[in-house]
C-alpha cells in the first residue's frame, strides 16, 4: 500500500517554525519510506483564515525545499462531504442534535468550576424524543451535532514517537461537538475533529505526524474513525519547540515565522538542517551538517524525542555559518550582489565579487552580514579610535611610509597576494620592522580598525580597485 503523509496547516497566520518543523518531519519520513508528502489547507475558520497566509505557507515550504507530491487540497471545498458524514453519524445513532443554549453551557461550567471539576458537557440531549426535538426547534433554539463518547471506553494507540498512549472516554469532555450551531434541522459548519478524519480518510493518509498538542484530538478522532468504519492511520506526536524558559516558542520570542528567518539571512538548507535536529536524535549520524537527502536516509520517527526541544539561536547560527563557509563562491557572490545592488555598490568585475565572497564567507554568520563586511571594500571607512591609538603608539606612520615608498618606487599599480606577502617580508627584512606592526598599520589604513578579514587577500582586492594607496596615504597625512 502506498504510504501517504500530510501537513494540514490552518492558514490563520504566517508560516510558523513549529508548523515548518512538522512539515519537515513529515517530508523526511515520506522520503525515508518512499511515500508521498501531501498538503491540506485547513481553511474552515472563515474569520481567521486568509489566502495570503496559504500563499505564505506554500512559499515557505518551497523555500525550505519541501516539495509536495500532489495538488494541495482545500478543506473548505469539502464542506458538503463533511456534512454528509455527519448525517451518516446522525442516522446510525452515533451522533445527535444537542440544543443546549450558550447560557445553559456557561451555567454548567460555573457549577463545575465551583466543584473544582474540569469543563465537561453533561450530554443532556443524548436521548431526546422526536417531540422534544420539535419543541426545541419551535422555541427557536439552534442545535449543534454531538458525537456520543462512551464514558467507559478506553482508547489506545501505538504512537510511533511516544509508545502506547491511553485515554479514557470519561476524560474527553463529554460528547464531542461535530458542527457549529444551525437552525431547524440544518447541519452547521463542520468542526476540526470531524473534518480532519473525513479528509485524512479521503486522502488515504497512512501516517499522521503532528504536534503533541493534538494528542487528545487523536483520541477523539480514533472514535470517529471507528464509527465511520475507516482504516486507522498510524499516529505520531512530535514534541513542542520551546524557548529558553522552557515555554512553547511563540511570537513573543521575536522571530517565529519562516519569512523572518529568511529576511534575517538564514539559508533554507541551514534552517531545515537545524530544524531536523530540533527534537530528533539519530542513533548515528555523520556530524550535524547534513543535507535533507542525507537526513532522510537515516531519519526515523522512533528517534524523535518525547521531551520538548529547546530552540537555540547559537546552534542555528553555527549551522548557518557552516553552510555559508561551504558555499560555492559564485552562489554566495550572487546572493551578496543583491545586498551590493541595494546599496549601489558596484564591484569592478564578477571575478572580484567571487574573491570577495571567498574572503568573507569564513566570518559570516548570516547572509546579511555581507552588508557590513563588504562595506569597507566599497566605501573607505573612517579611522576609529582604536585604529588611531594604534597608529599613534606604534610609529605606524613610518611603517606606512615604507610601504607607500615601496609601491611608488617599484611602480606597483596592481598586486596579487603573493606580491603583497613579498612586500611585507622585504620591508620587514630590509628596514628591520616587525611584520606584525606593518600588517596592523596596514589594517588600520584599510579598515580603520584592528579587525577585519585576511589582510593579504584584502590588499589584493583593494589594489584591484586602486584604493589601497589612497587609504595608506590618508593615514600618513592624519598622523
Ligand atoms: N490544522 C491543524 C493545525 O494547524 C492540523 C492538525 C493536524 O495535523 O491534524 O494544528
């Protein structure tokens, strides 16, 4: 039988990292077992669902490289089917009309609260006679459809992540509401637990992998599967992603939507690599920098932890920096070019752009770092306090003069890194100046401070755009 997994996002907000990680686990497992990965957009909350959120979710999945195998299904297109199944449940006596009013429900809640009991419906309309139903309708009462839940039933399933899970019927809050309120003999809009079962069955889903916040829903859904005579899929409940305080990661933790990660300069490969390890501990893996294809080969649901997974910026940043470090210069410089274009910085040649990408990729954590780190190559930076202090305290003017004279005397217009090294070595030998002083003085001249990328490679690049001499000269004048 074909193995089929799905992501069933509700388009009520931007693509959240929690949903993205659920998608990733589904996708990885589908690859691993040679199954299909499908999408169902659960857009039946008409007030909160928006088509731009659907687009955002699909775009985010594409960006992360999580391709789906069939045209996504929209739950809102299937409402009449959902209703026909509710009708079936009504007809076979597994469900019934409940006319309890909102006021009566709050009254019941208040009484339960006083007694310290959890909210639970008392199933008061389970066995209404036809006459009683007609009287309620004549009174203008609206009704929901409730699915009968046997108090004494025990629901068990073998969760692929958590092992055996058991629920008691009495702990499910009373008979389950399947549809919203409607007038007369109408059936109102179907609710989540019914729709999800009907749609998972329709899509022939064999494996449901979703967040642990759905565990009690699974217990309810299993009862609906059974009442409708549907084949049960296997269920797996993934741990939540937690913040530093051990609470569910939320908007308050700053960044949660996939867009924001992209805009901050995370690479999709790095983010999905990081997310895979967020709650998954493989028995054996060749390090932690692994492509999705590699991960899917060793991925198994049973290696997902039960405990919540703490989100770590440090780890994500490290993984991102590794991907940038290992990126081909052409690809990286194409990404960097977007930032250069935004700032109207024009590299003299494509080759120069590649070299700058190679030079900077070791020190970049986020793609956006390309802005600050490239800037001193395009705009001459001011000499900062630490640079000024160094120049004043180390007789740097003399060192820089020696370098400038060398360049002038030898008529060096453009140099490569070999030549740059040679110049430093020669001046150091001939004039008995420490190489360290020569290099640091040059660094201040080039970058205005004592930090920055590899000096020799930087010199080659600055020489190519003919700004090295000027940068040296300005320090000689200013000291
Ligand atoms: N629409 C539900 C959610 O976004 C999906 C639950 C499920 O996967 O069944 O939480």
